[in-house]
C-alpha cells in the first residue's frame, strides 16, 4: 500500500483524521512546513518549519527543556507512574525472543507482544485495557549506526501505550491528550515545545492515521490509530480498532539529560567505567558540538561515513581529537549497547550461532570483541555484565536470575572467536591481495567463515564498512522463519471430530465423508494425524490398511492402500494400538528429556524440533556444544528418575492469554499455537508445554528411557536420539548381547592367536630335526613341507617369517643342491620367501617375481635369495599352485 497516497487522503480531511480535542482546547494551529510541505500542529503560530527542518533541531543537547533530569531507569518510573495514575495497567515486558509468532525471531515493537496468529490471520490479545509496557525491542538493521549516531541502538525500550476503544479503553482524543500531558505535566516540558506531525501507518493489510510527537527536533513517540483494512478507497473500518503508541524510552531520558548522545544517559554506570579505561571525559564542548552536527546531518547523507566526515569538518574536530576521543568513544558506546542486547537475548533463551536469529547475536559479540582488540582495551566482560544487570534489575528482575548463564555463554563464544582468528587472519591476507570486496562478498565471508567486516577493518584488509552491509544481512535472515502452508480442495467439508482428544477408542465406526484417490475423510476419527513431530497412527479403515494420516486445517485425511471404501458408507476402523502406545511413550519421553536437559545443561535449552515414531524418537535442543558422555548419562539418569517418580501427566485447556500469563512463554517449546484455546500438557511442575500430541497418564508407564546417540547437528543445535518403553528394554538387551558377543569373540580370537604362537614356537624348535631329515635324504610330506630331492615347498600356516628365514638359509648353507620356498600370510599381504643353493637349479629371483605379480604386488632378489608379495589374497591358491609347479616341477 502506498503510504504517500494514504497520507494525502487523510491530510485532505484533517478534521476527520487528525484534529483531536486537545488541539482545539489548547489552541494548536495546523501548519504546512515551508520546506518539505508536511503538516504539523503547534502552539506557536509563527512557526513555519517542521521539527526535522527547523533551527532548533537537537538544541536540547547541552540545554535540556526540562528542569528535572531522569536517566533511563528513572525515566521509566516517570512514564509508568503517569500511566498507572491514569488508569493503565503496567504490564511486564514480553521476551525479546518472539516465540509466539512464527514469522519473527525477535520482538521488534511493543504491539508485537499482543499479536497472535489465528489460522492465517493476526489478531490482538491484550492482557489488560488500556495498558503500558516497557518492551525491550531488538532491531539489527541499523547496526552500523550504533555508537556513531548518538541515537541508534540494537535494542531499545519501546514504551508501549495500547488501548482498544471500548467501555474501558479510549480512542484518539484521550490518547493524544495523555501523551501531551505525559510530556508537559509529568516531564515538565513547556507546551510550546511539543509539536505533532501528521503521518500514516500501514502494514499487514491494515492502516490508519498517526501523530508523531517531537520536542526540539527529537521524535519522542508515534501514536498510531489502526483503524482501517483493505485498499484505500475501498477500505472498511476494522472490527477491532487499536491504539499503538510507541515511544523510545532512551529518548525520554536523553531529552531531560541533554547529554551529547542518548548513550550517555541510558547505560547507567557502564559508560563511566569504560571512559575511565580509555581516559576520556565525555562531558566536553567538542563532543556536544560534534554529536549535535551528527544528529542534524544524519538524514542529509546516504552514507554514514559521509555524515561523519561532515560533522568532523563542521564541528572543527582535529585529527588528534578524532583518534583520541571520537573513535574510542564510538567503540565504548558500541560495546555497552551490544552487550545490553546480548544480556536480554540470552536471558530470554537465545544463543549466538550461525543460524536464524542467532546470527545477529554472534555478529554483535564479534563486533564487541573486534572493538576491544582494535582499541586495545583491557576489559573484563563479566564486570560489564554485572554493571548492566545491577543497573537494570529493578525494572527487569528476570535479568538478575540469568546473570551467570549470560556470562557462561558469552565466555564460551568469545573463546571460539579467539580460536578462529588464525584462520581469519589467513583469509584477511588473501582479501587484502585481491582488493576491495563487494557487499555480497563481505556477506559470504561472514556467513561461511564467520569473518566480520569489523575484523577486516581491524586488520586493515578494508578501510570502511559499507553502510548497506548490516541491513542486507538482516534482510537475508529475516524471512527464513516463514513457513509455507499447502492448501487442499477441502473448502466445503466439515471439521473432523477428533476422537483422540476425547475417549480415544482404538476401534470405532465412522462415516466416509469424501474420497480423493487413495485419501479418505471421515466424519470422526481416532487416527492421530501427523503433527508436532508425532508420526501418524496406522491401522485399518473398512479392512484397508491406513498408511498415512495428515491434518489439513481442521480436516483429517487418511491415506489407504489397496483400495478405499465408498463415500457415504459407514465403516469400521481399527487403530494399531501397539504402535500408538509406543509413539505415545516416546512423545512423553520427549517432554521429559527436554526438561532433564534443561536441568542438566542450563536455562538456554529449548526444543528446536522433535520427531516421535514408534520404535525411535529424537529431540533437537538448542545448546552451544557437543554433549560429553557424562552429560548424556546425567540427562538419561534425570529422565529415568522422572519416570521412576511416576509423575502425573495432566492435560488442561486454557485461553491462550491466560496460559501465557500463568506459565510464561516456556509453553511454546513446539512453536506457536495458532488457536485461541491452548492444550497444556504438564508433567506436574517439572515440564509444562503447549502440545497437541498423545501422552501417557503417568510417567511410570514409560518404564525406561535410553539415549542411544547424541550429535551436534548444526551450530547451536544438539540432537538427542532415544528409545523408550519396550524398545528401550530391547535396546538394553541388544546392547548386553552385543557386548557379550564381543567379549566371546575377543576370547576366541585370543585363543586362536595363542595357539598360532605356540605352533610357530614349536615349528622353530623343529628346525634342527627337519634339517637332519631332509639333508639325510627323506622325501614326501614332512610336517606339511613337501620335499622332493632336497627341494622343499610349504604354504602351511604354522610357519612364520622367522621360520622361513632361518630354515631356508641353514638348509642351503649345508647343502648347495637344496632349495626352499615358503608362502605365508603376513598382515594384509601374502608373501613368498625363496632360498636356493647354487647347484639346486632353482632361480629364487625369477620365482619370487612371478608369484608376487600373481598376488598383485612385486618381488625381487637374486638367484640365491629373493622375496616378495601382494595384497590380493584371493589369488593365494593360484600363487601356491604356480610356485609349487615352478619349484617342484
Ligand atoms: Zn519539513
Ligand atoms: Zn509434545
């Protein structure tokens, strides 16, 4: 939808869309900006320029328009006090990891807290009306601005003021009145300083007018009145109109403090700690001048690097000041900002990784590490985490609980970064040789090698980071989470009655509603359809085998083989009960392993995905490292302890909002729930999840859980494969049998080896006796040696290398008419060894060469002594026959 068109339309009828009661009561006049033409409302009738274009833009820096000063946490207390006083409920923030929307990784605005998916529609669910919330929002599009512009953050607190116009809530007049009084009464800003600018908001099929409010060029908030749906001109009024007023808490603090940047008043004691490290005074005239110029010029240039150059020139910053003040200061702000974002994200269960939303987190930590190295700072990250959390914990007590987890994760991740540096250094050298890389090349470098542009800048492989890098990267990782839904032509069919959520009979009668080829739809069914990682039930319908069951919205579709019943028939159906029972045990085991993993490993463990079949199952969890054998054992023990305790598994239905308030967002282990009524499966107080699967009644029914394998399947995800119930017992039995078999085989092998050694030893002892017999003229078979006129051949296993070497040599030394050929196995090769006396008429070298070539190898030597061999053991018999005929004729 074209926002400009809508704005034109709305601004052509300001009385209808923008002229609120406050404007009339206070005497606001409507003006058009003489520079950009935008309409704005002001008490100063002589004013001709909108807040963006006026001379007073950012004049609050160094000279705030309030008498009282409020930093970040104090500013929230003021806002909260004001709205609560005016009948709003103050709601705790929602997680920054947006588990309740499947198209967003992170919470990007306060209104997202209350948006729920309902089929394909987004609906609002407010826990109170009206309400105010200090919602931490994460946005990664402007990452290159953070630390530089004085007002961009990777996470910020959006003051969300929300109301539905009904008996409790209000609409435009009261909203704007409240916002005006918040600024004037609560914060003490002069009425004449407040300017409202006409704008519109459009998104997700709905739109409405909005009033942005400014003080001295700083946009403090934007009151959006979501009112219409459809295309402009043919639009209709929404059933559920909503006020979505979002304001930046950081800006509220900034306007009262008048510091050079918003960062100076929003990170508590952190900045001071960092300033001391680098030895700068943030309260200097040149910084005020420089950051005021940055703030004013920000929208006038395409490239941030140009904004910076402009401000350096206009503020008269010397090279020395740039290098010793501005650059280190930007680094300090970046570190404080990024660290705060990581604390929120990790507290809420996200992990830095290479996939999905984890990408941005890893990127931020790498930027922190890169900045620390570039500025050569000696920083203790743990101390900074403590300082952040100590400052924020009154407003956000949950941060305090995860303090140690945050430290552990960041330490591990930093260590990995250090370890990858050798590889990165090599890559950076190559880049330097090749010349300036494009933005796409930089993205590839980050995605495949984890090399950040900051690092490349740090090692002088590039001189500047292209402005579009972060927004491009962020776009790439935004849409990944979206799912595709396949539609089937089932529109007019009734919803299938799901018996598995009721009495769950294993045998039942049902009416055939519709048949498509081999797919059958019944009026009711006990066949569980594939969903939530649980595989479908099998069995029979009208005697035909059920081989698959899928759910399409509210309709369950059974796939049959070898035939189908007729539409309209009433048929008898039978669910394969053994399969169902085993799948059910595996499903409840998934919940148990999830809980025991979280207990053993840490609070960041979430279900990433799961799969439950009848004879095996797996749970993928979010974890940073491979599991050790000890951890696997601990998880398995903890799981079996839950089985032994025979805990009750309860299933209750709740209104979605109630379930979230009662149990928190932990319930969304399996992803979002697109219905109003949530099915909560709780294993007493050990594990509580929203889940549509089949479950045992008591954990004791599972009997046993065995983890069969674990593997780190991707960065940040570990797969746990397991079996439960009878399959687990079978697994244990198989394992025992396997190890018993292994032990028996080992003993047999050892016995055989021992026997061979004994035989070889015996053979060595036989050498003098054999020599005597052969030299004495005996012929025929002597101890598996074929003898014919002192020419001897053997391929017996009882003779080894030592025997052939010694026996052959002694034989021909004692009689020059004698010869000896031995063929034997040595490791993977079949070898031949030849000794021939000078008068024997046998040529050792020729025979060894020929035999070795049959065996696929080579041989060599002279007429008297030669050896060789090859690895082709299949040719052993052929080699023996050939050797025998060559030597014995
Ligand atoms: Zn203007
Ligand atoms: Zn489940």
